[in-house]
C-alpha cells in the first residue's frame, strides 16, 4: 500500500502554484528560507494581490500578523488560506479524506494554512474548531504540525542569533 493510508486512499499531491515560489524567492535575501519570516508586510500583501488563490501566501501573511500580535487579522488571513487550500485540494482530486503529505512541497501552503487557522482558532477560544482542525491535520499528515513548528523554531533561533551582528 505504498503512498496510501489505511483506508486505501492515495495521497493528494498538489501541482506547484504557478510563479508563487519564484515570486517569494525573488523578495527573499540570498540564503534565507521562507520560514525565516523576513518578508515585510508590504511584500506579503503584494504577494497576496498577485497570487490571491495561493494558500501559501495567505498562510505567510497570517504568520506575520500573528507574530505582530494581530490575532483577529491572523485568523482571518488563515481562514482565507484554508479555503483557498480546500479549493486546491479538490482541484487536485482530494475527496474530503486521505493523506496530504508535508514532504510534497506544493502541499505545504495548504498544511500551513490549516496550522495557522488552528492556531488562530485556539487564540480566540474556538474550541470545536481547534479539535476539527487537529483532526484534519492529523489525517492529512501526522508529521505536518511538528514540521511547521520545527521550521518556525529554527527560524526564530536563527533570527535570535543573528540579531546585533
């Protein structure tokens, strides 16, 4: 059953979003990854205007707002990313269940939006939504949450060690 879950549902592997990765890379400094959160709000808003269907850019905008303590905007941005992600999943053949592996790079925007929405729902006390999104993330890829948290922790550690250089 290679690549399938216990129900025999094959994984959903999204196609890369046309131009998104290149556009993000073009505004990142050399050697900096997407997880290092160095994009300005203006950069992120320009990316969203250019790629409004990208769950990844909405997730990045949500992350930026959350880091700035803007909980309600972060939640709203994540909600848009989540819905854009559902659209992409359905277009990719997903039928409401089955794996969406983190290891497949084009899936990461959807998973990051799910994670950001769960984080925002938790911050505003939306308990039932947090539980539902936990289940969705676990069904999609049990390793996704940890991978996202690890990337954010690694990026925060890098930023902390490079400040003041």
